[in-house]
C-alpha cells in the first residue's frame, strides 16, 4: 500500500516538474525575446557596417541630472511603499474583523484609480497640488501622495489574496485572548503570516513608482522616467539603452528587496491553538 | 521751542525726501526692473543691463516642451546657460504638445514651477492670448508684421517646410508624392502624430492635399491620399521615433524638414524631400506667460533667442529663423548653416488661422474612418 | 446601546484610510466629474455627454472593452499557471526571487519602450521577423496585424501576465499540502482536488485579480499610443486627444465626460464581478 502511494507521489511530482518546465520555458521565451531585441538594438553602430559597441550604454553615465532623478524616484518608491503599507494593512485587517459590510466599498475604492487614465486623473489632482505648492511644499516628494493612490489597486489585490489565505479572525482573537495589544496583533501575528503578500505589494509599489511617467510629467516634476524621456531624445541607441538600464535598475532593486523576506516560520494555526490550550490549562 | 518744531519738521521732510530720492535712484543702477512683470520692452527695465541684473537676481528659468533635438534647442539652452551662468534652466515635459504647454501655464498659475515662456503652434497661440504678457524684443522691427502680434503678445520664432524624410538605403529615392503608393513602400510610411491632435501631422496631411489637387481650404484630397495609402498597406499608424527610424520600422516619415533632418545623426543615409508643387510652411511662436514666476529671466530668454546668436543656433538646427532675411542683409547670418538647409524652389504657402480651423474640423469627422 | 457605541468605535479604524482616499482620490474624481458638465467657457451643459454618441467614440469604447476583457481573461489564465509553477518551487530559492522580481518590473513596463521592444523583435523590421523570412515564414503575410487591435492584445499580455503573477501568488501560496493529502486520502483524483478543494478556495482571488487586470488594461494608454498613434481606437486615446489636441479640437469637458464613462463601465464590470463571486461560491459548493 505504502509502495503504491510512494510511486503515485513520484509520478505526480514528475508530472509537476514537467509542467513547471514547460511553463517556464514558454514564459521565458515570451518575456526575454523582446528584451533581447531591445538590447541588440542598443549595440548597433551608426552605419549598418559599423561594428557593435556599447557607446549608448557608456554615455548614460555622462548625464548628471540622471543621478538626481534616480535619487528622487528611489526616495519616492520607499515613501510610497511605507505609506501604502501603513494605510492598507491595518485597514484591511480591521475591515475583515469588524466592518465586513465595508469590504465591497473598500474594494471598489481601491479599484477606482485604475478606472481613470492618468492623463485625466492629473487634471483632478492639479488643484490639490497647487494648494500644496503654496501652503505646504513644492518638492518632488509630494508626488508620493498621488502615488499611494495609484498603487492602491495593485497592493490591495496582493494583500487581499494573502489575507484570504490565513484565518485572520482566529489568529487575532487568539492573540488578543493571550493579552496582546492591537499593535502586537498587527506587527507580530498578522504581518509575518502575510509576508509574501506584503513583499509582492511592495514590489508592485516600487515598480510602479520607478516606472511612473504621466503624472510626474504633467505636474512638471522631473522624476526618473521624465528624465529618461529627455535623455532619450539624444539619439536612438541612448533612448532604448537608458530605458533598458532603468528596467535593470528596478530589477536589481526588487531582488535586493526580496532578500528581506527570509520567510520567518509561519505561525501555524495548530501551534497557536496548542499554545492556547496549554495556557488555559 | 515752538519755532524749532516747524524747522525740525522741515528738516525731517528734507531728510526724508533725500532718503527717498536716494532709494529711488539706486534701483536704476543695481536692481534694474522693479516691475519686470509688466515690462513691455528692455527699456522698461533700464536697458539690457537692468534686465540682465534683474534676471540674475531671479536666478532661474522654467521652459517647457523643448526637447534637445528639436531645432537645436539643446545647444540653445546650453548657450544661454553659458552666457548667464547664474540663471538655472529647468526643462519640463519635453514631449508635450503646444496645448500641454498652455495647460501647464493655466494649471500651475504663479507657482514656482510654472512655465515662464512657451513655444507653441499658431493655432494654440491665437487661442490663448489671454495667458500672455506683451513684450517686444530689441530687434522687434526685424520681424515682419504678419509674423507677430502688434502689441507683442506672441511673435513667431522659427519655421520650416513640411517634408517627407526617408532612409535612402531602405526605400528608393522619392521624387513625387505618388511614389509612396508603390509596392516598395509596403508598411513603411508614417505621419509624425495624429492630425486631429498634432500640428505637424495636420500640416503633413495638408501638404499631401496640396500635392494632389487640393488647396489650403480643402484638406479632403490629403485625407483621400492617406486612405489610399492605407488601403495599399503602405501607411502604418505607429508613432515614429528616432528608434523606429533607425531600426527600419518607419523608414519614411512626414514631418517638418528641420525635425526630419535630425534623424540624420542616427541614419547617415537619411534624406529630406519637399515636393515642388506643395511647399507648405509653418512657423511656431514665442510667448511669455502673464503669471511667469521669473518674469525678468523670461524676457532675457526672449532677447537671447532673437539675438544673432540665438537665431543662428536655430539655423544650425535646420530651422528657418524669423529674422533670417534681416540677418542675410546685415551679413550676420551663419553662412554654412544656411547653405545646409534643404533646397526649396518655389513660393511657400502658409495656413491661416481660419484655414487651419476648417481643416481640423474636417479631420475631426473624417480622419479616423479614412485610416481604419 | 452598547451595540451602538461599539459600532461607532469600529468605524474609527477605517477613518484614516477613508480620509486619505477622500482627499486624494474622491476629490479629484469629483472635480473631473464636475468638469464633465462644463463647457469651455465655464457654463453648465449636458452637451459633453450628448457628444458621447459620436461614432468614433462608440467604436473606441467597444474596442476598449473587448481588448480589456480578452487580455484580462487570457492574462489571468496564463498568469495563474505561472504563479502555480512558481509557488510549487522552493520558497527561498533563487528561481523564485528572480522570477517574482522580474514579474514586478515587467508588470509596470509599458509605453513607447515596450512597443519598441515588440517592434524590434517581431515588428515588420524586427530581428525575429527577418530571421523567419530567411526560412520562408512571412509573419505579416496576412497584413500588419501588429498595428491593430490584434497586435495590442499580444503586447498587453506582456504586462498583464506578470501583474497576475504578483497579485495571485499570495493566494496560491496559501494552498496547504494538507488539502491535497485530505483529498487523496478520501480517494480523490487530481481533477477532484482542483474541482472541489483548491478551485473553490482560489476562485474568489482569481476573479478579483481578473477584475484588476481588466481595469489595468482598460485605462492603459501609452503602449497603445506608441503602436497605433492614428485614429484614437481606444477610449483613453480619445480622452488624450481631447485634452492635448493642439489643432483646435481641444475639448476638456468632453474628455472628462469620456472619463466618467470609463468609471461607469468599470462600476458595471465590478457589479458583474460581485454577482459572479456569489454565484461561483454557490455553484462550487
């Protein structure tokens, strides 16, 4: 009986590996070929007969304004991710625990930024930014207020998927009954269990901020993508090389960010129940 | 005591008068304009020196929609910064349209980041004169009356002729517009923008109309031509950029000759063709925002653009500067740059404001159907 | 009386979020909606909404809805498969980190550069097209499909699939091995496991992510504008034309009316999604 189960498990694992192999190869081809074509274009010389070179890439380093733009965009990415987490995670947990009726409304609100194209949204944001520019600050970092709204749809979805896969109610009630404050419940019970969702939400938020162009451009701020558009007018090779470089930069940043998720052991519900039972004696 | 108080009052009055006179006279020797916002010429600001001093005091200038490869604006910005190092230029929204420029002026009001000056197409300039401040540059008289607004609300700066740029290594030489209907041009012809949106594209369709029996009042022949081109599979709707030109996706582009010529840096075999029977010219216009955050710097920028140095830099970008005739007569024109301009034999025609409105109305209702 | 007080205190928890959203999202939306009722000179009018019946606006709306629906469903399906392939691997492994980071970057990759990446690879002058021509395969024998809706559908998948991976992966991560063991110990096959256990548990998240993909594709503009710069074939392009036209066709009120249409359409799709959620949970039980 055991031998049959083992061989059954083995064939299932083999089938899974074949499935994974096919999926990864297909996805790899679809996503990597256009990127390769971009890279190949940036290495072309001026004449068809010119040898390939990396001049386009080397010239990126000669633009000083780019550094300021990169710094501003990275700061914006950090601020936006942090603000998004602080705003969304407690609210979503609270809604699941106490305000179930608000769920659909929050879901729709978090979808709204995506229903309005950025070119129109900026028209509605301008009065706010005018007021802020006079009374608060003119700095490019005020873009974070708009960016938090822009990332809401994506981050809500990722966090929602994570929260729906754990039993928020039982976990929080158990922790509360053990005497934990709401802060402890959030930070030490819920967050470690949805770490993959939080990480993905941060990925989406960082990638969006680094790739955002329309709102920054229309509010006349020079963030990374606006600076890249300006640079790209120099020549064809540079315009593509600098975009590819920004993709690479975002990729490296996200890989580094993923190292933060060492996957602290998930607090299994059964362990918690065990702890509760022993506590109550 | 009673006698000394009127004497004291007189003494105080004299001292006060002297102080005011002293304060009143010092601005004219150091600060220049006290009201650069309303200065309508350099003399209102105490001459060029006063203007420069006031601009330096402001220390910044915001320009908008001036990509560095558009009529050599990159060199113009560098040139201005070299001449006036204490004025830092911020160049925003490089890919913006003329309408985006006035939108930004309206939306950002008088905030520090609002644009100071705009460089817009004639349609947008004429529709938005309420946003501009009147100013006449020093060499105002060199500009023809038809190319400027009498009080100085807008004044034309540079222009060129609508052309067909093409990569001679990928397509055969073009000698007439009808060549584009040939089989060698399958999937290769693009317009620079959508004519219902972009000024350059509207002029492209108008040029096609002129070459096919239409007139400045009738753009329908141009729309028909592009409909034919699409039917043959030669017209592609893709946005033509330096990258698509270089990699061969759009080897033929309808664009202003000075913009088209810029592709020569990427593609050494790039040629620019202006049909002899359809020389359609178009000029852009400068204007200073009424609510400019740096009014003195804005006016100094205009003085620079219309100086021989500024005009010759535009000429180097293969655009025709508005003072070109006057500079040729005075001998101050850059002769090598002038010789490099694409040759044009014939009299150019220009779209008037009403003709442009008629054309855009026709396009609004017929273009989408024609090229679908 | 106790219940009443508890309810009001509960609402406090949602206040920070609601206030932030009211200022930075609902207020701009209200400004835009108000602007849809104004003419150029500031007078009130309904003409902007009447103008919505222009033929090219209707065709752009239809195109937008079909394009978004197709890329949402196809993107969600492939994205879910890819997410499953990732989730069944080593959770700390390098492959997972690299693939998920790449998905993060590609989910927001778009615009002129994405269009060029496709043109440079399978465009009419692309390296893959030229290579195929050498072997006698003419990719564009049937016309230049990359320059119309079919091309957009393919290019949109490039960011839809990674987006699905990122938002759906946490749900797939939540699949517990005990479920599989339980299904097998009851004598179920793989089909039974997916149909009665994992499927129903993942369905709400799957539907929610598909809705997100729909909205994402619906409002996407820059990529379409780079590939199909003529004719305004999707609704966001019509809006941009109305806002930035420099040839006198500048109609900001009309642009806002079209934006309101987009919001209404997404509201309707969201309602459809809610109904679907409820029916799916009943049907799968």
